[in-house]
């Protein structure tokens, strides 16, 4: 069985195997800016004990043109009604990565 960190890294780097949600603050940016932000999320590797205390690689933040950007991975059941009972079981889980301005949090 693959660990949650590896599953999250694979999803974040490819956006394959789940859903990507961009908040209104991100969607208000130009297409070029959105593309740059998505690339920064995909290539993010600044995981520390402060921002990743459980070693799951499910959250990150970075500065983009003077704004703080957050991204967060959550795990839902296949009906998208409840949290997944086992985020490592891809047959029971839909991953959702939300990319947002810190001020929208």
C-alpha cells in the first residue's frame, strides 16, 4: 500500500486522480498568472515540521507577486459528502486540492 505522502505528492504534481478547486481570488487572476501559480503548487517542496507536522505533504504556502498563496489537500468519500474513512485507499477516496489566497482562508 502506498503511503499518504506519496499519494499526495503524486496528485499535487500531476493533478491526476482528484479535483482541483481554484477560489474566486485565484480565478480573478490572468490565465498566465493562474498557470504560474499552478506550476508553483506542482513544484512545491518546502515542507518543514512547521507546515507539515505529520509528514503527509497535504498543505503548502508560498508568496506570489506580494500575495500569500495556500494550497490544501482534503480527502472525501466517493459521494463527496463525508471525509474519507481511509485516505490511502484510492477506491474509497476522492482527493480535492484547493488553491486560494491566504486572505480567503
